[in-house]
C-alpha cells in the first residue's frame, strides 16, 4: 500500500510569486485535505477536495486554490505570495465513507515553503 | 466552531516511565472523532490513536491509551513504558463525523501541540 506523497520537499519563492504544491493520495482514498502549519503551531485546515470538487474550506483567502484529478491526486496553488505564507504545507488523504461520514486522515511528509 | 486546547507546551519523562498528555475540546456536536497525532522532527504527522465519540470504551494501541471523558470534553493520552523514539510533538485533533456537517466538510481542528521529551 502506497502512502501519501508530496512534492517538492522544499521550495523557496519571493513575495508576489505563485507556487504549486502536489500531493498523491494513499491508494484507495478519494478525499484530499490541505493544511498550513506555521512554525510552532498546529496545522490549520485550508480546504478539502472530494471526487474532484472542493467541498469544504477553512479561513483562507481565495488566492489559495486547488485541484483534484481523476486519480485523486491534488494540487495546492497559492497566488501573490506573502511573507506569512512561509510554512509547512501538509496534505492528508482519507476515504469518504457511506452515509457521508468522515474517516481517518493520513498525512504526507509535507512541503516546506519559504517566502523571501 | 470547535476548539482544541493543549495546556502543556512541553512535557518531560524518564525512559520507561509513564506520561499523560492533556487535551480539552469544545463542541456542540454529539458525533465526532478525536485523534492524537505524533510529529517527529522528520515533520510527518503520524496517527497515534483514534476515538469515536459514540464509543464509551477508551481506545488503546499497544503502549498508547486514551482517557476519553465526553461530558467533561477531555481527551488525554497516556504513553506507557516511554521510549526514546516517542520523543516528538503530539497534537490532539477533533473532527466532525459527518462529512457535510454545517453545509461543508470540516477538516481536522488541531491543538497547539505538546513537545514530549524523553530523558534517557
């Protein structure tokens, strides 16, 4: 069974640029969630994709956007980067269960984004 | 909105001893899950244990067990026979059991974490 993978591992960008982070979900999972973890903090929920559609969003501005592909892999795009966007970005996959119930999320190793 | 509070920024324990990490949460929902995740310096968030709110029995995974007090909204993690490899940040997390709760899916709500140090 293949776990959740993310690329790249590290990324350095300058303020105002755009960035794309990628995530491959665990085999058998159809739901991907993205989180931002600032240094010394717990992760904050950005949004979730289920069957290629965004179906939940945390308190993040529209310049944070995403995609989910037919193979359930996902991208996180951030436009107009700000210094405060420097963080560890975590992707987690899970299964959408019958009856609309959620299931345990399994995390990837993360992408460390530094904005200069 | 749900909140999760971890009041211990750092805990230290001798190897082979037992340690308990505290977590409290606030919610108006009755159907939810609670989790403990471990994040070592490698950064990957690893699931330690999961508890369904409708289950009265406390979850156990080998040396890890929880004390789930639903009425008190308390969810502590006990680590028995602590090992050097247990050293990490530990995060308590909450999630609604319903994917479409509140009109849209909610992600995990995390506490700020407890840094666990294992003294050899």
